C-alpha cells in the first residue's frame, strides 16, 4: 500500500506539476520507475530525489521518501541523513532538521554545513552561530561554504552582529582569506552591521576583486547611505568591464535618487535597457528615481513600458505623483486602478494614497480612503496609515482632530507623528500642543536640537521670552554642538 501511494504521488502529482528543471524531473522519474518495477532504489537515487524535493519544496513527497528510507533500513546512512537535514531545512521544518541531525551517529562537513545553512535560511542566526561553535569543538573542520553560511547567518534582525570580527579571525586562521566567496560575505556582514569602515578596509585589502565583491561593496555603501562612494565604485567597476547584478543596479538607482543626480540616473537607466534588467525591483527604483528627480512623466513612461505591473510598481507611481505635488493625479490614478484594473490595495498602497491626500490637502478624501481600508478591504490600519492621516490633519490646521486621533489609535505615537504635530504648531501658533509635542520628542531624542529650536520659535512668535530662554538653556545643557556642511 505504501509503495503504491509512493509511486502514484510521484508520477501523477509531483512530476507533472512541481518539477522546475529537467534534472529534477529525471531524478523523480528514476525513483518512480524503480518503485513501479518493485526494485529497491539505491541511496544515490533517494538522495537525488530528496534534493529535488528540497529544491521544489515538496514536503509531502519528501516525507514519504523519509518513511521509505526508514522502511528500507537506510536510516543510519550518512548521505541520506544529510539529505534529509537539507530537505527539512529548506522546507522550513527546522525542528525536524535538527532532530535528524541530533539522531545521526556520524557527522561530516556537509551535514554540519547543511544545518547551519538551514538555521540561516530560517532566520535563526544565533542558533547557526552556536552550532558553528559546537562544530569547532569536534575534529571536523569547517570549509569555505560553512564559513560563508555562518557569516551570512549573522546578518539581519535575528543575527549575531557582534560576531563578525571573530568569524573574520576564523577565516584568516583557516586560510580562506583568499577566497572571494568568503570575503564578499564578510564585506556584506560588516556593511550590514553598520561597520562600513571595516568593510571598506577588507575590500581594499583584497588583491583580486571580482564582480561579486564589487557588487557587495556597492550595496554596502548604498545601505549605509554613502551614495557618492557607491557611484564612484560603480564607475570604477564598469571601467574594468565587470557586469553589475540587478540588485546592484537597483542600489545605484537609489543612490542617484538620494543625490538628486538625474543625469547619472538616466545613464544607469540606459544600462538597464542594454543589459535587459527588467524586473519589479529595478523598475520600482527607476520610478522612484525619476519621481524624486521631478521628472514624473518619465516615471510614468517607465511604468507604461513595463510588461508586468504589480502592487509594488503601482504604489511607487502613486507615491511619485504625491511627492511631485500632483495629488489629484495620484488619486485619479488610484481610482482608475480600483475600477478598471481591479487592484486590491495593501497597507503600503493606502499609505501612498493617504500621503497624496496629505500633500494635496484633501481631508475628506483622506478620511474616505482611511475608512475604506476597513469597510471595503478588511484591512486594519497600522501606524503608517494613522501617521499619514494625522499629518493630513496637522498640515491643514485641524490640530484638535490630529490630537484626538493620536489618543484613539491603538499604537504609541512615533517621532514622525510628534514631529508633524510640532511643525504644524509652529505654522499655526498652537503653544500648548506645541509644548506637548516638543516634550514628547525631547523624551525620545534628548540630544536632537530640532524640537528645542522649534519650540523656542513658537514661544518667540507669541512673545514668551522667558520660555525661550529656558528652552535654549536646556538645549545648551543636553545638545552638543555639531558642525554642518552643505553642497552649496
């Protein structure tokens, strides 16, 4: 019975619907054929089949192969057990992967690395790092893939950001400091941790730099807002006839957007067309770059020429209209998408629409769209949508409504919320609410000079010179002087 079910699942469900490559199809076909002939599959065939299940994330078929390996007496086989660890980890069943690993009597480099990669893929950076430390206590030494995997695991919210230098030491001790594969992961780790100087030092010390290392360093510059350095390195990279990836191009377009260098952005756009980088991430950054550069018509042309239009691109276009002060066109475009294109908006899309209402001063339309989130689309507004509506009220002088909404929303107000309120109080001269907003901002960021100066300005406009003196005295105690610089 098990054999029949096993064979039928493989032939009729998995092979026909889920195979993503010829090699995957052939591996599963081989297993199916052997089952149909009542032959016992070899460990090689079973390993290939598990690998195919891992690639296509077919959990149901992989579990049946697991059951078959136990039934056939293969449960102590090192290669099959390692393949099972890899399969469960890639199917996000990391608990099962760990159980199989712990049950194994013998481990090798591949089995240790498979579970470390699994922890990394499941965003369990600490577990990956501790498993690596456990591995170092055995006689099995890590290879370049193990080191790269554990370094990558340290990146992200659940990573171990302070461990990058110690891992770097292991890389040097093991003699992998000449491997560009490992070095690029270290550069990315340092950049992701905000240690851009260490990333640059490591990049400069690398004697033979390939495309991967250049792409990683450019992305690191952009992530840390070193946009000008990113552009310079991109030019150097192109001068060596190295090809960027679509991710690198997206980063460079974002850098052009931040630097407001539309001419360079257009040159990168021509490179995008030449290299055929047509995907949602590149197109989205192109729309954003042209919008921030004030060329909203070119941004619309990019959207119209895109072969596929998803919520990300459409939301970028709506936000572009809002940023260029064309709120009416943003709302018209949104209404067209709802009625003609049957768009189902998400939270980010509604944030863009509410931002357009805020820039254009459409209070009634903003309230209408905010309420539609719940009534028409079943979306509960989050802090971003509340912030947009509060900003809409504040910009238009309805400070009482803004204050009431702060009390009503199920979130703690952020710095952005109180900054919107304080800026509006400066314009409309509301001393009491301005004092409250400034005090909240000072609690959150006591060393930021902006709320002190804005509150002092509000007091000065009302002739409250004693209060002005108190605020300036408090600022001098808490805020250290900083030198500013300008492009002008």
